[in-house]
């Protein structure tokens, strides 16, 4: 039977409103990011836009300007290719001398190298353009992807974490607010915009979408100038989002409060110091590594917290929250033993997360019923910026620690019975699951298991895997993980099947970022401090869950292999010029940045 038929049965039993809320893989009160794939490199332009204007990005003029005349919007969007953009730009005064076919081909290759990206990262000048690179602030004028929701609410979550406000939605900052990430103010009031706004001035009101102006006498890089000229063809920044999604930026944060705060702190410290110090291409590459490390830590922390919530009914205190631990292959796959151990570590985690969609379904079920309970409604529990108190309430209902739990669980028991009866003919497995109260007495878990199965358990798990792959920047030169296809025996041991295995690695760019971040002095203090190799390894484990010379919890690794991994990391850091030491004594080995400040960083906030 089709999934549509399964959903129609669930709709008949649970009602259209409840089904609409639970028939998804997301639960924003725990994790505001959609459980799907996204592209980190496409996130920053949307972040620039939201910080500049204080609302979500809507329709812009990219397709209208560079697409062909066509009957349908889809055909017009498909026609936006590198070749058409290059042809349009070469007709302007700014690109005088690029009118011939050869010069236009060169211009197109430059655009593909520095500014735009084809669908599915395809090469060539005839493919549909899908993303814009964060080479300059003016990338925010280009509405790619054309629907901001395709970025899975990652930009909104990042803006909420960095702005660090208290209201239900992110508000425009007021003049004089003490913040590193002002919203809707000038470029100079936001350290992230300040790092990317070279040559730009605001010539008009804060909300004026055409007020950003490029000063022609400014010195900018070729890649930045390309982006500026590209945006100038559009004439105006995109409009705010209109319609059902809403223009306002949700101030919902992940329940992994410790990881969210670390993410905000890491970006602030890194951008504030290195924006004008590192070569621009290196800075953008390392900033994406920063986002990969931070978002991975947030997602794995949320998963660990929810697994603990399922058992205890309580969200861990901030001081007790930890990301998942992974053994890191410091050899980047060169050492087969270290690679195998890292793959085993990731496999262990992947097997555990198979239950994550069920936990999210349980949360959605409880959330829906609790929100409409008259007594619970009177408690007026706030869920933004953090929904910790609300999830603790849902945990009390799950574990029957409140009086209100009895009618809610009884209601779910009735729905489980009715749904089992309706499913028995075409979905016998799910019907049996719903009726088996001996194996699982709690109707929340029975319903969560059955509904996840009806949605497509493999599909739900695949979405979780895509989310994690996206945060890891997997297989990218500045990412923190890799994957490969292997052929191994199946569970029965009688056959062989092909599958993908993943392992956590630290690319040179990721190592560069981590060293440059953690040699900075703590807080907002200027300058650097001596960071020993031993302290660095400890920070990686405690802050991000990256295990170098210690085995992750529940995994056994010989001391010989742990020390080999440590030696490989030390050698790589030396080769990159990031580790110095006058002898073999541990106390004399310390990390050092390759890029240092020419001038002191801005004065710290009062």
C-alpha cells in the first residue's frame, strides 16, 4: 500500500490537525534545524541578509534578471546558467572587453570558480545555477536557493544563536545595544557583516533594500568585485519573505544549550580576530570548518540529550550536556588500522541514532496533546529561546509523574487501539506493534514506533544521516569526516552487500581552524596564549567529543593505536607549521598560529 494511504488512515483516527503536526521528521523545540540535508557553503549569504534586514529572505530578482523568457517559472529558473549570466554581464560597461566568445567563457569560468555553483556541484556553463558563494556581503542580494526554506532553517538558527536575544522572535537591535552581532544596524555593528562588507556603505534608511552602495574607489579582490557586479545587476536586495512561512526569524534555540553557546563563542572569537588577518579565501574556508564543527556538536549533543530524556524524562543540565564522542582518524585514512577504528566508532553512533526518529515522534505526540490541555496551558511555560522547561514537562507526562498524564496517556491508548484496528488489514506489522502492550506498556512509545514505521523507518533514518553528513561537511576539503563504499558480509553471514562507511577525520583546514581558535586568549581578551599539545587534545575531547588518544565511551582501543594516533596528529601539526617544540618534552610542545594580528583586535565590550 502507498504511504499516502497510510497517512489517510492516520488522519481519520488522529484528525487532520494532529496528523499534520506529527507527520514530519522535525521538532523545532528540540532542534530548530530540519532533519534533512543542507549545504553549509550556501548558508552564509542568507545569514548576511537576516542580520542586515532583521527578517527572512523572500523573492529576489536573480531568475528575473538572468533567466530566459519562458512560459513557466520552472523553465525560467532552469535557464539561469553560467553562460547566460556571463553573457548578460559582458554587455555592461564594467565588463568591457569580454564581448567575444572566448572572453565570455573565461568570465563564466571565473563566476563558477568564485561566485556561483551549479546544481549538484556540476561543472560546465550550461547547467542550472543553484547556489551563491559567500565571497562578499553582496551575495545576500542573490536569492539562491530561491526558497530560503531549502536551507532547512539553518540560517535562522545561526542568527538566533549569535544575536542571543530573549524574545520569541529575533528583534532589530537598538542603537547602543551591547552585542557583537547587531540585527538591522550598520555593517560596523556586526562582526560577521564587518568581515564581508569591503567597499560597502549604507546610503539610506536601515530598511531600504537598495541602500547598500559600493564605493568604486575601494580596493577589493577580484572574486569580491565579481560578486558586487553580479548583485548590482539586480538593483535591489530581495524582498522579505511573504506568505505562510512568515517573515519573522524564530528565536528558537537547540536544547543543547552548552553546544549552542560554544558555537556562538567560537564564531565570535574567530571572526573578530582573523577577518582582516587571514587571506580571504583561507578565512572563508576556515569559517565553514568552524560552522561544521559547531553544528555537528550541536546535533550530536541534541541526540544524546534526547536519548537521556527518553530514559529519565528530564533534559540534562547545561553543565552536564556532552556531544557524542567519536574516535578521530588523524591519518586521514592513510593508516588502515586508525581508519578502521574511526569507522567502527562512527558505525556505533549510526546504529544508536536509528532510534532518534522515534524519540522525535514521541515528542511531537506529547507536545500536541499537552498544548491543548486546559490545565497545562495555564502554566504558560515559555519555549523560546530554550524549550528545556517544556520538554521536562513532556517528560513528566511520559513517565506519569503528573496528574495530567493519566487522561493524556489514556487518550493515546484509545487512539492506538483504534489505529491498530484500522491498520490490521494492510499494515499488520504496525497493528501488532500498537497492540503489544506487554512488550511496551507506554502507549506513547507504541504509537511513536508504529507511526515512524508507517512514515518509512528507513526513509526517516536516511534523513537523519543526511543531516549529519551535511553538518560534517563530509568529503569536503575543509570538512571533518569522510566516507567510502565497502563490501562486507550481511547480518546473516551468508551474503555480501555494498554499503557506505564514515569516519571522523580532521582535514588540514579543520586543524588550521581549531588551532587558530584555541590559541586565542579566553573571552574577549586580545592576543594569544601558549597552548600545549596535551591541552589541545583535551579541548577537542571535552568541547567537541573528538577523541585522539583516548577511546570513546563504550569502545576498546589498544594503547598502542591511541599513541600512534597521537603521534600522527603531532606530525601533521608540525608539517602545517602549527606546532613547535625545542625538544621531545611534552611541556615544551605548544601550538602556534600561522596568521597573527597586525594590530590589536577591537576593544572588548564593557
